[in-house]
C-alpha cells in the first residue's frame, strides 16, 4: 500500500513529536478522527499524566484524553525510537529565542538527528513549530539529503504552521483552517490529504517558505498593532483621554478598523517571538523591519511603564516600600501559561524598586522569579487592605473583581477589568470602556 493510500484510508501510523500546547491537542484530534497516533515527548511527567487521564494543559479536558486513550487510537511514550514505525511524523517542539534574541532551533535539530537515526524511509514529515522562512529546507531537507535520502522517494516534507490559541473556546484544531506548504507538489498533496482528514478546511500554498511566512505575518500583524495601541494608551493617558472609550467608539465603524487593546506587555510563545524570528532572517538579506524593531521596543517597555506608574503613585503618597499584590500571572486570560508573561518583568521591576510583592493566579500555583519561588496567595483569605496597591495584570474570568474593588485600598488595572468607575481604580490608558 502506498503512503498516499495509507493516509487516505487512515491506516497510516501518525507520530506526534512534542506533546505541549500544540502537540497534545493535535494528537487527540488525530486519534479521535480515526488515526493510530503515538505521542512522543521527552518529559516523562507528561507521559504519566496522559496515561493517568490527566491533562496538564488548561483547555484540554481530562475527558478528551481518556476518550482518546480508551479508543485505542492514542498511545504515548518518551521513547524516540518509536518513530521507526511511523508513516507520518509531525514535529511540534518548542522554538524559543536564546539570550541574544536569536532563534533557538536546537529542539528541531535534535528531532532531525533522531529521524536520520531511526525513521523508516517513505514517510511524510511535517514541521509545525513556528520558525523563520527557510527552516524546513535548511534544517530538515538539507540534512536528509546529506543522509542520501531522496525527496518524494524516500521522504516527503511539509510545513504547516500551528494555530493554537490557548483559552479560545470557539476555535480548535478541527475548525481552524490549516495552511500547508510542501517541498514539492507531491509533498503538498500528502500534507493536504492528512490534514483534510482531521480539520474542516485546508489551504495549500506553493512552498514551505510561504507557509512559514504566513505564520510570521499573522503574528507580526498582531505584534505591531498591539504596540500601536500600547503607545496610544500612554499618550492618551497624558492627554486625559480615555483610550478604552475611544476604541469602543472606533469599533462601531463596520469597515477598515479592527480593535486591539492596550495591556502590560505581550507574552506567550508566538506574539513576542515570531516577529523577532522574521527580522533575524531578514538580516541575512541585509534588511530589517524598522517597524518590528520599534514595536518590540514599545511592547517590551510596557511592564516598566506599569511599574513606573505604580511606584510614582506610591511615592506621591509617601510610600517607599510598597506592598503590592499582583492579580493574574499567566500571559493571557483564562490559561495557565506563563511563557514570556509581562507579569514576570513587572514583579522583578517592582522588587528592584523596593516593592514587597505577592501574587494571585487561579491557574498558576507557583512562580520562580530571580531564583526565588513565589506561591500564589488566596486573595479572598487575605486582608487586601494590607496591600498599598493591587495590580491587575491578567483578568481571568474566575477572579471576583467586585470583591477586589470593595476590599482593596488602591487598584492599578492594566486590562480595564472592573466595568465601573471608581476613585480607587487607576486604569492603563485612562478610563472605563463604555
């Protein structure tokens, strides 16, 4: 049976390498749509949790894991040698930035090393990890070619950017359109065939580089617009204009405007990282985006702006060692992910300014800040009046903002969370969204 027939008839063995925010939902969806899936991750704790039917990702229900395991469609392992029996290998490993703000593609390189060592020929390899244009060719195709493998004969290769949005209850793997670009026409056809079996809509593009660029474009668009509204919020605050009301008014226009909202910075694996990947690659062509550089500067300055605003208010009140409660640590609402969260920079900055800091987050129980492990406090059991200021960084739905408003002495709200005006509340951007 050909690889095409195996994929079409759902007789192909699917290997998902990396069981994080991207890989785990993909593994579950693929198995519940009829494929035999092996999830592979080096983190043994993740493997144990899955086997016990316990989710470690908010938004992925325990019941879904149990259903996938009990169906016989999903097995998990930390043994990378299991890729030997896989017909389709989907790579979903992290691609962070290193300390020099350059791409760290070491996880992809390690996977490719193992593919060369253990994988059988006549397989389809798909990279989903977000990265710079040219990665699929440079790190996978070129390496397999050196091994003596021949494209379309010994292996097929695609890039299909992940589009996970943690905390989004509307869109998931199955109903989010999937972009697929292959290293050849035949590769693209196989990639489209696989994803068509597990998602409602697949968009083929002409190459892996176009697919890679599409992902960076999506997130660079958001990165730049977030920077624009963050900068405007600071200016509006100085001018005495309520940016939230202005956004609400502008949103009434049915064309030519898309609302973005100010905040304490940008976080997560994609938004603060993807544009930097693109600019890093652009420098190979002796060009870079000044807009990305400026947006990076603005967004990275937002935590400092928040801290400066809080400290200035505290010092104006004669308080030089303020007690601060940070509410919300995750990088966005209703998730437990703290990667690149601006809350971390805010806490570090407050401590550097003699602040005594606690935090509360319903989904994050502990946080390491400068080698010190902090634990979430339960604000409902705390005397909120003992804090000089409560700083809302992430507005989780579970938080009782009415209670905080009643009990807190002063609130600095970076998310316009309360829905009422009060002398207690200082809002980033100056006001209340009507």
